[in-house]
């Protein structure tokens, strides 16, 4: 084990922690908005009548939250790759 291995492990673990923390909040809020949106769709289908399928504030917020969560998971993924590189590099 060299210094490079330890540095890669520490950087990887740090990136996984940062990525997970960045993704957790937006992903939870996205799931809440998605559930609300599905509930509204069921209600409108039950009630009948015309539907407005245009872009809403909730759909814009869901897109933003989904993107923030994706960035967080990408950071965590880079951290996992860094940890794996720490085991491969000699």
C-alpha cells in the first residue's frame, strides 16, 4: 500500500459522502412532488373534464430537483471509481 492508494481511498470516500449528501435532499423532495403530481393526475382522471397537460411550476421544480440529484449521484459515482482505483493502482 502506497501513499497514492490511501489518497485515492480518502478522496473517494469523501466524494461518496459529499455526493450522497448533495443527492439525498433533492431526491426526497422530487419523490414528494412526483407523488403529489400522480395524485393530481388520478383526481383529474376521476373527475373528468378537460386536462391542462402544459408545463407547471411543479414539473419545472421536479426537473430541477432531478438534475440536482443526478449531479449528486454522479459525484458519488466518481468517488466509488476513485476508491476502486485505490485498490487497482500499485
